[in-house]
């Protein structure tokens, strides 16, 4: 065989190794706390400005609203923090942010619930914002943390509760909806643009970056998740949990979502064991449903309140 043959083989092998190493590095970044600012690469320049203006309006509202910083301990000992706005009401909403965000990226939705008379709990998920943690589990262990927040509310006051999550936060509330320890006073969930399974999420995200086959990428991710993050790609994800959901779920998804395809919402809705509703927002990108069409989303939530809560 010629020298060039072995040169080509060597270069191909080196590229494969570099791609695997790069993929492993991306996974490490995906599952650990980032110190970089959120850049929203899935939104156009105009949509990003639209979203950030909405968030800034919510932050100004929060600054002028009476609130307190609160905390709970997770099952594995992490100190989790949040912001509680107590109106001494018998109805409460827990707002759950998405991946690499914090409670400050849910404040734009708080005034809607506040004006309906709800107490509001804005939480920082593990490894995000003010909360402790080294690893992100994309809603799987975070759902156990959410149960702790529900218990926190139940110790403070007697209240019916809504779980409202966006993106990874939507996965968190879906997984919590099937938890065996979910208290009966949790009445329904709002899940805006959740993924289905970690395998499908991984394939969707990494097809943009990786040069190696899906099975290699998924193998790397599963190994990292199991050995380091202490969770599994195969157990406890949204698609599995929605089949055991104990509470009604309102699914929202933008039909222009290029980060988590809206077909995932179809699959979650089709497999939901509890009464559910799916609304796709025309023109909305990832995590942009309320921002793009607030009236439709708010009307859908109010309809759920009318159907499933005693104190309307």
C-alpha cells in the first residue's frame, strides 16, 4: 500500500478522535454550570430583542413588588433558592425557568398571575442562578427539587398550586407531574416547549456540531450522565413521565421552534395519561410562546384555572 493511503487513514483517525473529544467537551459544557451569559442562539436578532425587552419589563415589575428570598434543600443536600411573592392567597404558581437561565427569565410572566391573585414562587433550578449544584440533569433530578418547593409552599400556607415551566423547566414540571410524592393540591401544569427524551434532544442539538454518528454521541452523553450527573438518558424523562401524569397538562409550543422541534409536543400530547391540551403558537420560536402571543397563552391558562381549580 502507498504512503498516501496510510496518511489518509491517519488523518481520518485523527479527525475522528478530535470529533469525539470535542463532543465530550460539548457534553461537559451542556451538563455543568456556565459562567457565560445566555446568548439565545436559536432566536433571530429581532426576536431576541423582543424577548429581552419583555424580560426587562418583568424585572422592573419585580423591583417594585414586595418579595422575599427563600430556600429549600434538595434530596441530595443542595441549597436551592427562589423569590417568593406572597399575596396571602389560597392559590400559588411556581414559575420554572429553562436551561442556562434563572428566575430572572420568568419574571415577565409573573404580573399575569399576580393580577389574577396568585402567590408567585420564582425558583432557580439546581446549578442555575442562586442555587447550588454542579450538574444539570435537564429536568430529571430537578423534578424532585420541584416537589421540595411544593412542600415549602404547603408549609407556609394552604393553597392550590400550578406548576408552570418553560423549555427545560417544562421538562421539570412534566416529570414532577408523575412523581409519586406529588401533593394533591397541585392542580395542573403548564409545559411550554419541552423535549421528549434525552436521546432525541441530544440528536437534535448535536447534529449541528458533531462529525461522528449519533450512537457515538449518545454513548458519550449517557456515560457522562450516568457516571457524573447520576441520572440516565433512559429513565425518568418527559416522554416516560407524561405517560404516568397525575395532573392535567397544558402543552404550548411554537411552530417555528428550531431548537426543540414542535413535533415533540405532538408526541408528548399523544402520550399524556391525564387530561391535556396542546396549543401551537404561530410564528413562535423556542421559549417564545407567551412573548409572541400572550393573549392566546393567557386565555389558555385561564381556561385551565376555570376547569381545574376550586378558587377561580
